[in-house]
C-alpha cells in the first residue's frame, strides 16, 4: 500500500472534474448531476482524497454502484452511505476528482481494494520486467497486474500470459510496450515501484441504493410499531428473535436491529437485501399479525403502498405470498 493513499491517481478516459479542492465542491450535488440527464449517465469514479485516506465512489450509468476506502496499509469496500459520511460537510482539507472510465477498469480498481493479491513465487522480483513478463507468459496468466509508479495506478490485463489491454494513469502517445516500459524506468521515479496481481476480476458489484436500505428500515420499524399498537406488546422481541433466527441464512439482517443496538450499513446488493427483508417480514407477519382483525395481506399492502413502485422494482412483492398491485 502507499504511505499516502490520498495522493494516488487512477487512469481515465475523460476528465469530468479535474482534481479540485474539496471545499469548492458539493459532493451530493455532483453525484446528482451525474445521473440527471441521459447524456451524463456515464460510468466512472469519484475519488475523494482526505488527509489520511482515499474514498472512491464507483459509478455505472450515472448511479453510484459501490464504494471503497483506502488507508496507508489497508483497503476495503464500504457501504455507499458510509462512504458519503466519511466526507466532511465543510472540509478544510482534501481534494476531489470525477473521471469517466471503462467498466473493466472500475472492476480492476475495486478488486485491488476488496480482494487479496495473488502471491509471487519466492525469490522473484516483480519490479524487474525481465523477470515479470516471462514468468506471466510461462504460466499463461489470466488476470491483471497493478503497477503503482510515481503515485499513478496502472492496470495491465493479461490473457494467456500476454497483455491484451492496459489502463495507464499517465496519458501519452506511442506504442503500448514503450509506455509500459517507462513505468519500470528508475530515472525520474519519485517513489518505490509496487507490482501486484489478481485473477480475472468479476463485474463491479452493485450495492443496493441507500434510499432502498432506508425504505426497508422504515418499513420494518413501522411494521413492528403497528403490531405493538394492535395489541402485540412483545412485537419488538418477536421481531428481534425472527431476525436472529434468519441472520445465518440472510447475513444482511445483521444490519437491522429491534433491540436498540447500533447497526452498520449493509454491503449487500438489491437482491440479497430484498431476500433478507422479505424472509423477515414473512416470519413476523405470520407469527404476530391478527389473522382476523388485521389480516397480513391487508396490513402489508397498507404499509408498502406509498413506496410500492420502489419495492416492486426491488422485487419485494415477488417474494411475498400477498398481492399488493
């Protein structure tokens, strides 16, 4: 890892916002503008450089799909809502940039923050191109290599041991082989060269939208409150027992609570989030609802009606035994 992750630069295909002091930019407005009109619904990343960390938001089609945070000696995915909270509302320090990039590059960037590296053979020096490229060719390596040189992150995509594509932090002209060779040139290098590899990255994971997470939390709390108002005084305890019973099968339920404990933001995608919430609702409503005075189907329809289009789009209604629409 870099000693100063905030200084890291990534490749791009187009600059939408050059590196700018964070105090001059309203982050949430920037993200809204990224999806406001069809022409602006691009894929790329917003990198927020804070004094001790780098927060990266990954956009697909103008929507924030995922987020990571990189520290001096570690990196990890974070919930989108948590990533936004890391950015101070009135920052005195920090910088921000917004760049368009191919989704394959975004998948590589995300993998370097979320997946452990594949080790190099003992005694091998991956910083030596005379050793690196023959080794990858001899092993018919499939995956990608990240080369961090002069605070720039570069990605080489390999198939059967040969480079088939490259995303380089420093734009330039000339043949690809010459530009890659320049990364290994010791002259003019201001920091240690770092070379790491990963297997073929999967598609960039897409988290459930923070608005959907909030809608599900409000739905769950409203359901428990309505059951308590209907005479089930033990509704919170019943809801928590149902959550604990289901959390092994649906880990996303660990981000919900009905006993007052603090919870974290989920990293789940929409499908996993919806499946967990649906399982919990079915368990609670079949157990606690008054089948005569307040049938589950009527209560469920009432609680979800105002946000029915959001819930339908997320697939909630498809997993319930009651018809809403």
